[in-house]
């Protein structure tokens, strides 16, 4: 700031000659602000400014002209929706050409000198067209992570503020598309018409804005829907070693939302491009891409892009939730997300903590997952259901990132390598998996049909271990072993074959009454599948009643058992 003895020189370029009182008002303001004894204010008329003024003080230029505003609003030929958002967000103070200079650069993270008014999360533009985001605000410099053109930004590159926080274009046109974390289409199907612009970082809804999780979100996977139910607005962690079927569970859950008025977002973080293409191909093949958006940050993308990917996906989900829609979002996976954030933090010279992660890595995921909830009906009644995925090493759930995410979520589905290798797929460990919402997100029919399933499976596991050391078993022990084997076989489920709620209730009813125990294990799934296909067309309409009411009445139980007796006894028509 200038001392009182100094003279402040300012140059005011106006679209038209201002009135003398306006000039004097500006001179008085500058004298007071800078403590200057005198102000030399040179006024020049610039017809091409359209309106407003450009004030130059020393090396800084404050552009409050209509020409600058028009250029900012129409930059990159935006859609009408984006242009409207820019008009609403336009602030003259944000158009100041306050700039800085890169003083160091490494692996997509640069330090910038200058831009003293920049704030955390603000988008900045480099003179070569690259864009970045302010990630660290230090007393003498800014830490900025780059989104693109990493190799072209070096020491001495000039950078200017944008005045806008990082965000992503949103709209219904993003359904069925594969996009980058910046909202740009990468599937080769042309541009996407946006309807708005949402910030990627946003405060989670407060407690009073939410309502209880009590509406089921069926995954179509019998082992999960029966024992670890997921409700709309819940956050259920999928955790396990690599190659245990974590992505497959998420994919099946997406497939099962077809015709259920649930939109889906699959966020791939640090995955191989071929893996993402395979998931997209599977969803397309089974007709799920029409209600799904894939946000892809591959292994070849920079750490900053991998870092913002889940937040960008959540911003898109919040757009749909704001319209009263239910959304299922999958984060695959948050382990790689934490690794990307660790790389950025180390480059920013933040103090490393446990496993070299920075101290705020818990907040990294908590502020993300807290945005998943179910809103009150008077606020639209929309919901975001999150299925975060975390990879473990040798089944160690006590590692840093797994324990963090477990404590944030409303339960976890633990997939075990030993079960997977033994052919029990999905390889859900019943003992370590849990849903903290529980029966609140289950239909009455499902509760009644599987009342003792977890207890019976636990008893089978204990009995199986005991039976390994004995060859002479009593009749009751053999009965429990046969029943447990039937349950384990029933819970096996092939990929891309989700089951409806009514189908699951029928299977669980048969299992709970022990009628599956006598079927040879190799034939059990084939026979039950054929029976369900036939029973769906039964004249009693039992499955339709279960679907419509969500209840399982005694007469419907009798109808299921009688139909099974007729089918198993050979009285039924041949099943094709």
C-alpha cells in the first residue's frame, strides 16, 4: 500500500466521459483505500469498451467493462444454459486480470507466485490455454494442480484467475454417455447439450433436509438383498482383495435398476481404459446405458483428474437428485482415489502421515460420501445411493483407507478371496458383512422369507469346520450340513442375471422350509431356476401379488410349496 506521502497514479478508461462527480468519487475512494496524499487520475474515452470502465493501478488492471463481461460470458461458444449460468454468476470483481507466474512445476502440480486474492478450489487459466485448480494456499505462493497440457506448463508461464469454482456441466443429455471428470464427452458420440453447471465441491445437505432410509434399492443379488439390504440414500461399501468380483456386484446392481426409475452413475478412478470399455460394453449389451453415465479417469490420466472424478460424478448425481430422481452412484475405487490425492499432497509438500497419506485423507472421503442421502419429500424426495469400492491387501480390513471408509459408510459387503476361488460367487463373507440400515430397507415379504438365513449359514460354517475332523456324524448334524450346502448353492449367482424381489422371496421360502435339501447340489440351481420361470406364469398370480404388496401371506407360502411339490413330483409341464 502506498504511503501518505506518495502519489497514486491511476488511469481510467471509460466508454464515455464520466461526470465530474463520478471522477471525484473514484479519486476519493482511491485516496482512502491506498492512503495516498494525492491521486493523479487520467481519464480517457474508449468507445469500444461498450460500457463500464477499466481501471489500471500500477501493474494491476481491474476490468469492469461490458466488453470484458461479454467475452467472459460467450467464451468457448457455450450452450444457452451454460451462458445463462455465466450471466447469473458474473461478478465484475471476478474479472480482474490479477495474474501470477509459475515458479516451479512437477508432475501436474505447479507453484505460482502472485494472485494474492485467489481462493481454494478456484479455476485458473494459463497463457497456453491450460486449466488448473487452486489446491493449496500458502503465505507466499499458491499450489495449483493442472487438468490438461501438463507438459506445456513450466517455470515462467503466466496464469490468471477466473473467479469461478471448479464445476461440471450437467443435464439429461449426459445419460448414456462416457465423459471425462471435466464433463467432456470421450465416447466419440459428439457434443452434449448441457442444462446447467454444478460445482464439484458442495456442502452436504443438513440433517433437517434429509429423511430416513426406508425404501429398498434392490441389487438383484440374492446374497445381498436377503441379508444386507440397501436402501435409497444409503452408502454401502464393497470391499475385498483384487479380483474378487467387486465391480461385478456394482455392475449387477446397475443392471437391476432397469425400468425402476433409478438413474445410475459409474465413476471409474484409475482403471485401465480397457476395463472401463468392458464395463461400458456390458451395460450397453444388457440395455443399461440408456439410464447410466460413466465418468472415466483412467490410469493414463493425471492425478488431479483422478482426484476430482468422484466429486464430478456426485455433482451430476446432485443435479438429478434435485429433480426428485433416485440415483445410484458407484465409486470404483476409492483406494486409487486416495493414492491420487496422496501424490498431489506430496507434490504440494504437505506433511505425510500414516502410510504417507496426508492428515486430511479422512475428510477427502467423508465430504464426498456425506453428499449421498435421501431428501425430504417437500424438497423433491430425490436420493443418492452410494456404492463405494475399496481394495484390500490380503484381506486386511484394518488398513488405513479401509477403516476410514468403513467408519463413514452405513455398512460393508466384504468379498473373500477364499470363497471366490472355491466357486462361491458372489464371494460374500456373511460374518464380516453388515448393513446398518438393515430391515428398514426390506420389504415385509423378504423379512419373513429369510428370517433365519444368517443364523443357519453361521451354524453351517461352524458345523462344516467341526465335521472335517469326524467321519461318524449323527443324523441331525448331517441334516444341518445338507441344509447349509443347499443354502450356499442357492446363493450362488452368475454374472448379469439379477433376480427380482419376488423371485428371491420364492427361493428363500423354498430354502427355509428345507425342500431344497434333498436335491443334488449339482442340479439345485438349474431346477430352482426352471421352477421360478414356470411359477411366474402360475394361475395363482402369487409372484405378482408379492411384487404389488411387498408382503408374504400364509396362503402365498402354501401356493409356493404346493407348486414346488407338483413340479418336483413330475406333475408340471416340461420346462423348456
